[in-house]
């Protein structure tokens, strides 16, 4: 069985008012690449496919994302944006 995971990059400027976190959310992209490319080379029977939702690149996708198709949803734990990300997800 293949599992689907979604990583949500830091929700910044237009959603939280945090204008500049100092760097793009590369951590989510690096984790997704590692899982999708490197781990699959080990041919693990229970595979997982990771998608990344980077709302700074595609803000319209946040509202239209069907979270129910993912078994795991991870959020950025960046201190400056974490509270607003959690509030958004719970709304």
C-alpha cells in the first residue's frame, strides 16, 4: 500500500502577516525529495509519496487542497509562523 503525505511550508505574508521569514521554505522540499527519490531506491514495500504545498508559491491551492486524500499532513514548525498555521488549519 502506498501512503500519501503532504508537507505544508511556512504560511507567511498574505496569510499570517509575517512579511519575511528570512529564507524560502526549503526544508519541506528537501524532506519530500529525500522520501520520494532516495527512500524509493531502497524498495521499501510500504512506500510513501510526499507532496509539498508551498502557499507562498501557489496561495490559491491552500483553500482547494483536499486534505482527506493524505494519511499524513505535516506543517512547518517555524516559530514565527507556527501559531498562525495551527490556527488556520483548525479553522
